[in-house]
C-alpha cells in the first residue's frame, strides 16, 4: 500500500476505524499479558502484505511490520501465520518509528477463510481473517456454473461467515437467462440472499448498502474478472481499487494482485482479494453436510452409515435421484467434494507420517553421534 488510506487524528481513532471494539480490547489485554516479551506490546491490524513483511494499521497510522523467524518456525501450518484482517500483538523496536514493528503474536481469530494452498504440498492457506460478511461475486457475462458457487458457499460456511451472492454485469445478461441464473443461485445459496447488479454503472448496488455496517469487515471473493474491483469502487463512491477494460473476448481482466483492507464510507471495511483460479477446499464432515443439507438428510435413511452413495445397496440418496427428487449433478458435485476431502486427509496423514519419521531419524542420528564409544 503506497499511499496512506488511514490517518489517525488521535491515538485510538485509527484502531476504531479498523474495527477495534471493546471485545478486541479485552482479547488483546488478556492475550498480551501472557506474552513473554520484554517490551510492552500494542495492537495493530494487517492491511496488506506477504508472508513475512506486512503493512499494518496502528495507533500511529500505517506502518511496516516484520514476522520474525521464531513465529514462522513455531507455526504448525501456514494458516497460522498473519493474513490480511488479522489483529496482531506488535512490539516496537524504537520510538522514532525508523525500524519496522515486530509481530509477537496473532490474536485469536473471530473467523478465517482457509483454502488448500496451491502446489503439491497439502497445506491450509489463510486468505482473510476476522470477516463479518462475505460477498461472493460472479459475473453474468459467462455461463452459469453452479458447481463453482457451491465451492464458495462451502468455504464461507467453513469460516462461519454469512454469505451474500452478488451477480455482477447485469447489463451483459438478457432477462431470460437472468431469471434462470438467479433462481439457481437462490436455490443453492439459501438462506443467503442473492442480488443481481450492474457494478459498472451502479444499477442495483444500493441493495448492498444494508451490509455496510460501521466497524464490520466485508470480503470480496470470486474468480478473476468477475467485477470485484469495480464493485469495490462503487461501494466506496470513488476509485479505491484498480480496474481494467474487458478483454477482446468480452471477459473481465485480472486486476487485483494482492489482498488489501480498504475503508468505505460510513465506517465499514472492504477486503478486496485477487481472483482465485481454483478453490481447493479445506473441509470437514460438518462443512460438507451444511453445503449439501438435502443429501445429508437423505443419507440418514441409507442402510450403511458410511455410505458413499455410489454403489452400496439400500442407498436412500441414489433412490432420491432415481425418483427425480434429487438432481443428478448435485449428487455428482457432492461426490467430487467428498473425494477431494478424503484425498486431502490421506495426503495430510501421509505427510505427517513422513515428517514424524524424519524427525525420529534426526533424533537417532543425534543420539548416535553423542553416544559414548565402548572400549
């Protein structure tokens, strides 16, 4: 963040503008008292940054902060490291502010969005923390993909954050197609609301104002080119995020390159995120059940408790598909996400077993190295 978007007229005005509350004050007071550091800590919130270098908002304004090696080493997974939206306990190395702050700890999160990190290693990656509302953005300029929305909904339910589905680029969709998409999105997202808007010209954006509450944080989630940055500018009333014209094929371009916390009129905060090409979910059994509640309910009537709804006899779910009361594609999506969850568990368990074996071998090598020689 090159320019200072936040300015602090007094010591705690900035923290309040970033969502600081009595709840966070109490959390910080109890948490910081348990930290084993010589200097007194102060709170701050992550506005932007990378793995070990952050831009934070403190009582003095926007400052740089470093994540020390000890914190990187102690983290059991990358998801425990600071991400945008986190509240931190920070230590100041010098009062002049010439040196970056040092992160002592991440305060316990009220919510966190986690996905499976890209690459071969099966690790969780935190995308955004302490979010109050998730705006799931999908463009009406491309074919309707209900399976993609299911994944976004699964992620928000895993985070425990209320979702709002925002269908953008209303001006590029005909009325007949719009009705089909809205009906499909409403059926999938219920009880989450669905809004169709034209973010570029502002038509329908006023429907989202009810979610802009002072001190609360909203996150924009969606693929590249869905219109998230254009929507961010409309909600702010001025340009706060970079946008670009449509590509030659009529599709949106990727413009946001990093996650960043941005202020909105009225005191709300917006966490803009880059578009994700894939959403590798980090799901548990409860998250899958809440995403497919009708399948979870039907499964109670299956003959076997561990029924996969594929070939087992007495499967109530497949019977519902045969009877026409459950959509075939809906069951196929459930099976796919369940397969991803099970594969992730296997890879995670195998990875943990390999790391444990490596640690044991290292301990044995160290013990043998210092073992007394016999005469």
